[in-house]
C-alpha cells in the first residue's frame, strides 16, 4: 500500500473513532514548586541566528522544588532509559546549585524504585550517584551536563555515565535485577531540591523495552502506541541534528505503528476507556498535522507541536494501562 493510501486509512480510522469520542483531555506530572516544559538555548550563546538546542526543563518556582514525570507503560526486560541531564541555561547556573535530576524506574505499587542521578555543584561540577542501587559515585569536573544510561536486562541493573568529551560510557555500578515476571515497572524522570530560578534539564531522552507486555489485543495496541511514541520522539532529535531525511524516516516508521493501533480502535477490537481513546485521537491528530512541518523547511513547527502530541499519547498510555 502506498504511503498516501496508508495516511488516508489512518485518517479514516481517526475520523471513525472521533465520531464516537470527540474532544480531548490531558494529564500532568507531579509538580511541587516546579514547572515542566520544553525550552531551548542557542547553540552559540547570545546568537539568535544560531540553531536552537531544545530540551525539557524542570524549572524552580518555589523552594524546595520537587517534581517527577512517569510514563506509565510497563517495561519488559531488557529495558532501559538514557538522557543527557544537567543545567542547560547559563543564566540558571548559580540558582541551580545542589539541584538534582534523575532517570529511573518505579514499580507500579510504589514498593520499589531505582534511579541514576546527577547533582549540579559550584564551582562547576556534575556529581553522579544512584538512588536505590548502591553507594558508588563519580564526578564530571567542570561539566554542567552528563549523559546517563540505566538498563535492566532481567539479570542485572547496569548504571553508566559519560562526561562531556568522553568517547565511551563508564560503568558506575552493576547489581542484580529486582525484576520478577509479571511485575510492572514504569520509567520516571525527576528533579529535586530546586530553588527559584534554578533548573534541571534533560535532552536526548531514549526509552527502550521488550514487548508487548501481554498477549492481548489491548497490550498489542499499547505496544504499537509506545513504539510510535519513541519513533516520533526520535524524529525530533534527528531533525534537531539537521538530518531531515532521518527524521522523515522515523516519522514514517512511527506512522506505521500508529496505523496498527488506529485499526484496532476503529474495528472495536479493544476495550479501553473513552478517556484512552480521546487522548489517542488527540495525539493522532497532532502527529498527522506535524507531517507538513517535518516534510517542509519549517522544523520549528515540529519542535513546537511534538511535545503536545507526545504528551497526549503518553496520557493515553496511562489510561490504557489498567486494561492489559
């Protein structure tokens, strides 16, 4: 089937579901004295004609600021998360002292979690440590950002980091996995101990998992949505790096996953709540509208629209999760 026919099929599927469930709703991370939004800095500081470096920003509003965001899709080993964490805005350096940022995983019933974290210290240093794993620590002297990678292959939890300028990741620690078959672990990102004007940012976020979680059509639909979500996010990073062809390829692959999910909705093959369907529709419409920006010379429109439709799909996954 041609890409045009595929697009038409997805549009028809979305339209059919929309006749039943119009409108949309949203969901929010847990924010205490913190805002959470996309932001950017210029690659050449002070030069507004230079490319923008987009990132997600936890910004301090009221001390002590704490926040976390959870993607409530259950992980299956091998699974992992990676991101570049730290302070991106030079104007926020002083106010960000002792601010902490983490990636991690939390069990569904809150009985267990583990994180890999950074703390920004003055004079410039990024201190790296884990929470819920062990007491090993490391430092990136003079750095304001570092790359974090946290994986659980079902046998071991492995925490790694890479300081700016390093070619390879350094292993911080490795301990026995705490995953047991059937458990539901969700990815989380968080920021802690933020003062007013401080920030914890993260970029180049990537989340991997085996799947689908179960052998039902609901689990398969959630898996296709999760895969599409990841690829639409990867399109953002490819476009930001100047690789428009790579971004278009990721978008097209994401489209294929979303189409599978749309067909399941359209044929009434799933028993998800109306809230899950409303949010999925909202994400699908935003994803389709973003095609024009991605396949033209207007990347800023994709940068601005992607967080909205990605959030809608993430919230749809939250609503889907109890049903598979």
